């Protein structure tokens, strides 16, 4: 037999379950990079970049020169370097043969861009980041470089770039 208290507790739980406030919460999308070692070693100085925005060749160059990583020393133990390289290469944009990617890479090549080591150098990136909106935002945030996506795209590590949650009245 239920005691009075048990019934009250159960009723409370049921109410929690159906309360309208909870239903409105936005679910968290999964992190694009789930690999713990990559998150730890490649997320100290900037966001953890999504591997599918650079090619196998680009990541190979980056991982081959961590001692002089854009002017910083980002070197790792051989064990971690090997692990991260394997992870990045397995998820690079051209890790699997796919026709749309091959077409994109052909377009890049026509512009002289082959295996870039910066996402911000790719035509795909530049197309979105030469607009008036981008110029206004980078000026307002005093961040002119573009590299650290998460400064503007707050949900970049969860793969969301479309929205700027209520920022800067630019939308
Ligand atoms: C010690 C700090 C540091 C660590 C650790 C580090 N980086 Fe960087 N990274 C930088 C700096 C500095 C830049 C240049 C940023 C700029 O131009 O504003 C950069 C830029 C990059 C860029 C180019 C971004 C763009 O499109 O402009 C990539 C890709 C990158 N890092 C990948 C990695 C990976 C992969 C790791 C882990 C193996 C890593 N970084 C670890 C400091 C670091
Ligand atoms: C200084 C702020 C800023 C930084 C840093 C930045 N972005 Fe953006 N990004 C923007 C703005 C603003 C737009 C929208 C441009 C427009 O529509 O006029 C945009 C658009 C995009 C879009 C297109 C979204 C859509 O509408 O589908 C992608 C994808 C994107 N950015 C990825 C990146 C990545 C990857 C990085 C880091 C390498 C980055 N951005 C860094 C401001 C920024």
C-alpha cells in the first residue's frame, strides 16, 4: 500500500516530467570531436577544430610540424601525436572517396589551394566570411583573424554555425 508521502512524491515527479519549461530547453548536440586525447591536446589554445574541414594532406602537414605550429610550440609525446594524427586523418574531408568532395578539391586546386593547413584559407570559409555581417561582427568583437571559430559561433564545437544566439543585434 502507498503511504500518503509516497503518493505526493510520485505526483511531484509526474509534474516535473510534464512541466512546460523543461520541454522548451534546447537539447545539446553532440560534440563534433569526441576523441578525448584530441580534445585535450588540441583545445588549449583555440577550439577543437572539426577534422572534416581539412584534407588528409593538410592534417598530415600540421601533425608533421607541431614544434612550429603557427609560431607556437604545440609538440606532443610521440604516442599522443600518433593517436591524434590517426584520428584526424580518419575523419578528414577526403578520408573516404566521395564525388562532391573531389569536385570541391578540384575547384580549390584551380585557385592554387592544395591541402591547406588553415580552414580560414579555404574558399568554402572565405565565401561566408567576406560579407558585411562578418565584417561588422569581427569589428564589434575586435577579433579580425577568423581562426578561432568559437569566438563568434558559440556552438561551433557542436557543429552549429548557422546561428549567433541573440548576439550583437545583427540577425
Ligand atoms: C600552444 C597553443 C596551440 C596548441 C596546443 C594547438 N594550436 Fe593550433 N593554433 C595555434 C595558433 C597560435 C594558431 C594560429 C591562430 C591564428 O592565426 O590566430 C593555430 C591554428 C591552427 C589551425 C588553423 C586555423 C585556421 O583556420 O586559421 C589549425 C587547423 C590548428 N591550429 C590545429 C591544431 C591541432 C590539430 C592541434 C593539436 C594537435 C593544435 N592546433 C594545437 C596554437 C595552438
Ligand atoms: C568574427 C566572427 C567569426 C569567426 C571568428 C568565424 N565566423 Fe563563421 N560566420 C560568421 C558570420 C557573421 C557568418 C554569417 C555571414 C553572413 O551570412 O553574412 C558566418 C558564417 C559561417 C558559416 C555558414 C553558416 C551558414 O549560414 O550555413 C560557416 C559554416 C562558418 N561561418 C564556419 C566558420 C568556421 C569553421 C570558423 C573558424 C575556422 C568560423 N566560421 C569563424 C562569423 C565568424
